[in-house]
C-alpha cells in the first residue's frame, strides 16, 4: 500500500509539473513569463499588450459580507456585527465561484451599486452609451449592475456571461482566511502572488469544488476578450465582474501592477502602507485607453 501511495504521489507531482510547463508556454506566447518554482509572473521585455477592438468599462461588484468580514466561523452572516456596523478585514473570506448568503451585497454594497450607477450616468451624458452590458452569473455582480440598468431602462441590454465569473478557489472558497493555519499554502496566493497555487476539495459549504489558479484565470480572460474582440468590434461594452478576473484583464492589457520593492506582477494582497493591489469595489475602470478612470495608485480596501 505504501509503495502504491508513493507511486501515486510521484505521478501527481509529474502531472503537475507537466501542466505548469504547459501554462508557462501558453503565457509566454502572450508576453508573460511564469516562474514555475515560486509562481511569480513577469512581463517579458518584448510583451505586446492585448489590443481591444471595443471600448470597455469594467466594474467590480460592491462590498459583500465576505469582503468585510461579517462572517462567522460556520460560514454564516454575523448578524451581531451587521447590527453594530462592525467590520473585520481579518475575518474576510476567500470569495470565488460561490454564491451563498455571505457572498451577497451588504447594505453598504447596495449603496455602492447606486453610487456607481450615478458615476456611469455621467458617461451617458457625455455620449458614452453601452451597446451591451455583461454581468457575471454570480449574484453580487448582477446586483451591482442592476441600479444602473433599471435607472436607464437598459434591461434588454443586460446579459450574463459565464466566462467573466470569479476565480474558483476550490477548497478555500467561503472559508475565512484567518481560520487557515499560518503555514497553510493558501496564504501564498495573496502574500507571495503565487499564480500556480490552488487546491480542489470541499469548500466552506461542504461542496466539492474544482479550483483554478491565477494562470488559468489569465488564459480564460484572454480567450474571453479575444472572443469579444471578434463579436463586438467597434462597440462599447460595460462589464460587471470580479477582482481576479479584473486583475487578469489589466495584466493582459498592459496595465498590470508591479509588486512593491520587486519586479514581478501583483494581483492580490496589500502593500505595506495598506494600499490594495485589487480593484476597489464598485468603481468604474475604463480599460481601453492609456489611463483608467480611477488611478490604480488609489487601490485601497
């Protein structure tokens, strides 16, 4: 039995190495270098950012209970924290391809959805009217876009797009980050910007979930943007999605952030001064030009 277990382990390691080398080759074709040892991503010197044939405004969903840490150990909404309006970022969760009560918008998140609607209406006033509006199939993204859509009678332009869903964190999903042991590999994702780390298994809801790593999200985003390039050339697209898909889009478009005091790409976590590497909730970003609507220097959580 022990020999068989050893053989299975060796085969698994060999399979992972093969898959990682395949990811490395695919990303290299996009001008992105992958270090398979530590999972870091770098721009190649010869990188040519993906060019969009359409105009894109990207909006991450509003604040959820999982974002602000109003979550119990059991994975339920902490109603005492909600009533007292207390938030604890230390109790935030890995929030990926999950859609339970803790993944829904807080009252503040709903307020953010209304505020971003007002900001987007300024673009309409200046002649920027979306030809199509896509939302991730996860409720938090759809609910963030609804105030804008309803206020402007754009329901017939509002469509779900499965490929812009959030990264699947597998067994980490809907678990509080603070409940993982300090040496758990999950921390490598946001602390070390490890683009290969992932773990499939039962998530915080007890449901088996296949995980993605960030490299796979990058390739999914590249495929999606290329398909939109073909189908919506010359059009204006508004997209309500998520932080990791947004980070992948930014990297592909040459707008990726470089880690503080380093040379590799950052997509999650925080700088020493508290600034976040992720997009803020419910803020519009114009990803088609040289500059975003909101400066990335202001990414704070």
